[in-house]
C-alpha cells in the first residue's frame, strides 16, 4: 500500500464523524475534527489545509527523519494505525481467515471479530449510542 492508501484510511476514519455531523448526529466530534483541519478557522477546509494535514502525516511516517518514506516506514505506519484502531497487530485478513487456508469465505468474513465495534460498545450491549461513539472517537484521537 502507498502513502496515499494510508492517507485515505486516515481521512476515512477522521471524516466518518463529519459525515454523521452533516446528518445531524454526532455533531460534537465532527465539529472537533473539522476545526482541527480548518487550521485558519475560516469555517471552510481548503486544499492547503488538507495538504498541511498530509504533510503532518508524512512527517509522522518519516521515522528516519530523512525527508523520504520507505516502504518499511509506510508498512510500520499502517501497522501502528491498525493496532491503534483494533488493538491488534494481526491484519484484518488474518483475523477473518479462521481456518488459515489463505482464503476468507463469506461465512468467515461475517463471523470475523469486530474489534472496533467492540471497543466502541463500552457497555457491551451490542448497540452504539452517540455517546459511546463520541467517547470512542475521542479515545482514538487521544491515543496518538
């Protein structure tokens, strides 16, 4: 996977509450994320602000500080993001491939662990409330 793929994953995770905000739910985490990206506070996110966030992501991936990102650094960043998100170093594919045969069947896919949902469902009732979702997003952001 490329740096763009990681960026897409990060932005997808960061933008999910913004989408929910537009639908009238989870407004607070969406506003916080929007405000963080809207660095000049003008109420809109422009291309430069997105580029600035991409630059921050690049700097975090460039663990060697040499101005270049190697495949190993990208893979390390992906593993770190996955571990932060799922609290597991195992890949989603490996978590789903229950019999270890290198193929994930529909049954395995549907039966696979859902560590993100499980972390967010703090009272373990099988349902996510807006408060649980907000709390999960906050914990995820603070764990950086």
